[in-house]
C-alpha cells in the first residue's frame, strides 16, 4: 500500500491542510483536506472513505468531493464507512440542502452509500480488509486497522488515553505502521484531557502501553498555534523513533524504514518544475513572500535534507536555522561545515548533474528555498544580488580549499597546527 498525505494538521494555516490520507488513490482516511489536495480526476478515482469521527476538520472536504464527483459524472456511489453516531451527525449536519448544492442533494442516493461499522467487526472495502477499533474521543470516533493482504497499518483517529487500540496492536505483529495523534503541548494537559487528545507526555504513556518495537510511528493533528513547543517536547521522547506526517508525503509500506527518503521525495515534488516570476511593481517584502510560498520548504531538527551519493536536482538557500554538512568516512561521520541563514548548499550536484558529495542534516528547525537548475539560473539572471552572493560564496570556498592544500604541503604536524592557528587568528581579525 502507498499512503499519500493530503493533510495532517489539527487546524488550517497557509500551506497546510486538515486531515486526509489517500491510500492507493482509491481509499481515504478522513476527508478534511481531501478536496484541496486532488484535482477532479483524482477525486473521481476515490471509491471508499473511512471517517474516523464527525468533527468538522475530518469531514470538511466531503461536500466538495461529492459535488466534484457529480459534475464528473462518476457512476458508482462513493462508499463512506463510519460509526453509526458519526454517520448520523454527517447526514444531519453536512449532507443537507443547506450545505450541498441542489444537484448533489437531488442525486445523493446515487452519489453516496453510507455504511455503519462497529468496533471489532471486520469488513471488506474492495481489496482492503478493515477492522474498526474503539478509541477515546468524541463524534463517534473509531480507529482503523487497514490491510490489503500484503501489509497492514493502524490509523488511531484523534484520541485521548486509550487501552483497547494498543491491545489490538500488540496482537497484530504484521502491523508495521502506526499513525496516531498528538495535539497539545504538555502545559495544556488539562485542555487535552477535556478534549480527549494527547500531549507528548500522554503520548509517551500510550506508546509504553503499545510496546511498538519494530514499527514506524508517525504523528499527525498537531495544533498550529503550538508547533514550536510541540517539536521541542517531542524530541525529548528519545526512547521512541517518532516521525511527523507532512503534507504531500508518500509512505510506501513496502519501503518502511526509510522515512527520510519519503520526505525528500515529497519536498522535491512540491518545488520541481516551478520558475520564479518577478513583478518589479511589487515591493521586496511581497517578492520574498511570493518566493516563500512557491519555493519555501521546512525541515525539522534531525531531518536529512540531502543524502551523500544520491542524485541532486535542487540547490538550497537557507533562510532560517542551521544545518550541518557531513560525509561518512570508514563508517564514521565527519562534519565538513555548519551553515546558516544566507548560505547555499547542494549547488555542485545541480550545476554538474552529479550525485551529492555530502549529506546535509537540519540542526534546528530550518526554512530553505529550493531551486532546480533552470529556476536558479533565472534568479541569477534577474537578480544581480544573488549572483554576487554566489560569486562570493564560491570564492570563499576556493580560498578554504587553497588553505587545506597549503596545509597538506607541510610534512610535520607541528607546522600544520601552527599554520592552522595563524589562519584562525587572521580570520578572527586579531
């Protein structure tokens, strides 16, 4: 199975969408960001929708999905599976003439097949065998185990502390992927308790119950107003190898164990083929915002941005945060440089169409602009400031290379150390 993330945040902010996961282009887990993430053809291919619960951020895209399918003249009805409570809420509050347009309402029976499901009772949807499981949340919430006969994953839904879902997980050793939630930072544990959500500390308790050794754990539903604090607190759960879902990410259950590759693929696809457009009637701040929307990518602490030996199609300009550039020599990590705002990396692979010569890892939360070769060449042609920055950077690297070569010419270690200290003093202006 392949899972594409159409949305995974616990709220709406620019560049992010509400929860919706697309499985093999035909089954979706929830429908929050569904319509925003697919074109009409993609929406028409969907056959099955599993609704975890009836809160708006998980069903928001259903109305647009049904209208799109009506105008695309899809013949087979969309099969929507959820608990009886969730389906009642959806029917009463969403699938009404006050919400949907009239053609969709008049053809609702042809467009939709609503199927109520219960915890513990497996059912089939096409090639998928699905088992609902009870979780601790509102709106008729259910988690789902989904299997295609070759692989299996668990989507827990929004949930507070629970027991049944983790007991079920321990009984399914073939379930290698767990997607669960974390919503609020630890300081809002009371809010999390009242709303039946998890904090990082509560998540630790749930994972202790689950004993998820050998499984990939991905998190979703982080609340936008608390992202920085949540990132910090989640890094403190060092006993578990946790990953964050990202919009556009693809998870191939046959390739679990390499989440960084999925993230890099997602980000590369989001900027590939784009060309910067400049309107000199706009001020610099507007230009910068336009670049950020089109070419801006964010990496969290510890994420791998480039991997040594792999093809490189993009170079990166750091806007915020720090990265380390390193190579692996005799199975040991050798740090080559620490780069920060304004620095550029990855250009050699792009200019010479060669594999990456080093890996780059985010040391903090990093915001970069990612450009393909054509896009960067246009930037240089139309912005002399970028060309000057690039020339200075390359000149500095040549100077550093000359110093290294000079040091290699000294035969004894004392001379090498003295030369290095002299250069350091000169660079510091002492």
